[in-house]
C-alpha cells in the first residue's frame, strides 16, 4: 500500500485524497480474504475492518475499567488529565465495563486527536 501511495503522489496529498485512496486500496485488498488495517500518517489513525475491529473513546470524567481476560481494574482518572481524549482500536473489546463500538464492516474510518474524524 505504501509503495502504491508513494507512486501516486510526489508530495503528500490532502487528507481527503489520502483517505479516499486508502479506502479504495483496502476494498481491493479485502476481496482476497481477511484484511483489517491500522495505519497512521502521524496525524491520523486509519482503520479498516474486514472481520473484527472495535473502538472505544475515553474522555473526562475518566473512570475505572476492568479487563476482560484478567481480574485487573485500572482507574484511568489517575493516569489522565481532564483534557485528554484517548481512543483505543482492537480486534475485540478489551474491557467488560465499557461500551465498545464496531468499526463498520468494509469501511475505512479515521481518528485524529482521539476523535473520529472526516480526515
């Protein structure tokens, strides 16, 4: 993918053009089988779901969350500031007391500064 993007543009494209190109390539690749993608350009995190991909955004007021696969609870209020926005993307939910959202199937989404964006 990176080689094709480099061949397409000499200079970095606009966010909109990059997102469209990534979506087109991800759709094409996913026709060959399972293809989940996490790719960052240092400003945005691009995510594409073929099978399993979920996300969760945490923001103030932060609270505790318990891991699904371990008896461990983390109080995120102790590790964040009131202005933090944190998004986690994973193949399955990681905590049992938070509401994880599925990335829409066969769709490219982007997150910037912790928020879903129209990047």
